[in-house]
């Protein structure tokens, strides 16, 4: 666990996912990190399917594997219910974000490409 000056959040990396908190988490945050990373990875194909219409409309057609690679490392802010892709490689100006409304990453809302 470290404080990231650029993000202005506490961050912890686990299995290629970055978890971010506004306040330093107390207690057994590892239990939450492990559960969320498992659920995110289980639902990754469905998550990408929800993004495909916007991605293809803006950047053209890509395979599922190409999109996974281009998204880069996600930053999961569980407290805010958001996942951000700051390092996506479709271009160098957009930040991809979606909101998740449940712990299973099945109820996704508001995918955006800000930049």
C-alpha cells in the first residue's frame, strides 16, 4: 500500500489490477481486494462487450484480445464504484471509465471516454 501523489489516492496493486482509495483502508482490505479481483477477471469479457459499441464507433474494429491488451491496467475505486483505464493505448488523450453498481460487475453503467 502506498500513497500515489499523481492520483492523490492510496493504491495497492494485485494481480495486474490497481485498487485505489481516497482514505487509507483499515482492517482486512486484502479480503476485499482478492474478492473484487476475482470477480473483475471473471466478468472481463462481459465488461468489454459493454464497451465494444463505443470503442468500435470511435477507433474501429478490434478483437476481444486486442481490446484487453489496449485497455491496459485498470484502476478500481471500489468506494466510488468506478473502474478507470488511464493507460489505455487506443490513443493518448482519453481516459476510459465505467461504473459498476454491484459487487459482481454485472450491473455496469455510464461507460465514457473522456479526454
